[in-house]
């Protein structure tokens, strides 16, 4: 049971941060190239994104639903705003004529066979992100992990490299197995990631106080999906996250492990871009599932 968050009032979650001159929070003073790449990922009409996360193989190998990315994910490309994947999958399986922006996983090291996952390094040169025409790169940051300092420095090095070429960095809050997942932890992790320069942050939803996590983070937050939930629960979580200030989602298993991934991504799109309520979104999912 998460600890009730008593600090909420100080974050003024009901008074959204101003975004003068550019629609994305905290991004108005970035350079043109950086803004243009962000605008490929976050739809200018809604200010939000549905990123499809399929990078799991970088430490998990062929995850359930990703055994054959050519068969399961390529058909979903048309329905996402951006794909989050590794450069290996990009070069080997993603058609280069796709118009979709690609955000590339840029960290790696330990596999799931290891106890301590925070022992990561930067796993891609920014030169390669440029060569691949990436719209962004993503890296885990293990606040509170055994290798916290290294993982923070991995991110700051990547941010410096990204600033040189105009490629935004998505910092990802990576939670160790035994850490408490509450608003207090995510406020800490997201704020550190933003303060140290990431242009946006991926983090998990928490029932209590998620609006304080988004309010105290000066750059956009995208909600991570996490373990597979029942479709209605996943749609409800995505709905709550965007209503509480997230600029969209970066979801994987809750889409590609769904019984009907195409219907699920359509329903997530409606929640994120059209504020469709969870019950209606579930009805949309069910009707598309039946048709498909
Ligand atoms: C973990 C990651 C993942 O590798 C992946 O993107 C997770 O996606 P999901 O939890 O939605 O399946 O970034 O932090």
C-alpha cells in the first residue's frame, strides 16, 4: 500500500507551468533542431505522444510479444507517434521508409541474469543516432541504485552529446527491485533527471500524488507502461496519467502483450490524444477487437 502523500499542496498541480512560444513544457528555450525533433514525437495538436516501447530485448532478449518484431510490431508502426527501440532492431527490422520518428535506447550492460541492473554504460555513440536520423535517445537512470553516480553521469554525457547535435534525451527512472515506488521517490528521480538536462522523462504512474510528480518536473513526462495489466486497467492508468499532467505514454507490454494489440493501441491513442474516458476507451478496444 503506498504511503499517503501529505506534501501535495506545495506543488500547485492545479497551476500548470507556462509554455511560452512552444507548446511543450520547459522546451521553449531549446534550439530549432531539438524542438523540431520533439515536435516529431509529441503531436503539436495535442502536445502528447503515444510512444510504442519495444526496447526490452536490450537486457531481456526475446520478450513475450517481441519474439518476432517484424510480425508483431511493424504492423503497429502506423498507429504510434514514435517507436522506442534499439539500434539493432532499427537496422535489422524497421523499414527505413517509415515516416515515424525513432527514439533509440542508448544504455545497456547487465542482462536479466544479473542481480544489479544499475551497472549500465552508454551503449551507443551520438554519431550513430545522427546517422540513424533519430528523433531522440533514451537512457535508464538508477536513482538510489548501487551504480547511481555512474548512471547519472551516463545520462549527463549523453545530454552533452545530444546538445551538440540537437538530439533530445529521454531520461528513464529505473526502479530497483526493493525500492518503494511512490510519488516521493518519483519526484526525486524525475527532478534530478530534468535538472541534469534531459529534455523529457519517462516514469511510472503512482495512484497517490502523480500530479505532484508531473508538477515538480519542469520538462514533459511520459508514462511508462510496466507489467501487463487487464486492458481496462491499463487504459485507466494512461487516462489518469495524462489527466494528471503526463504528456503521453511510452508503453510496451500493455500494448504488444494485449490479446488485440492493434485495438489496444487505437484505444490508448484515443485516451492520450482525445481524452477519451477509460470506460469508453475500453468499449472502443472491445469493438475493434471483435472486428479485427
Ligand atoms: C524500462 C524500459 C523498458 O525497456 C521498456 O521500454 C518498458 O516498457 P513497458 O514497461 O511498457 O513494457 O524503458 O524502464
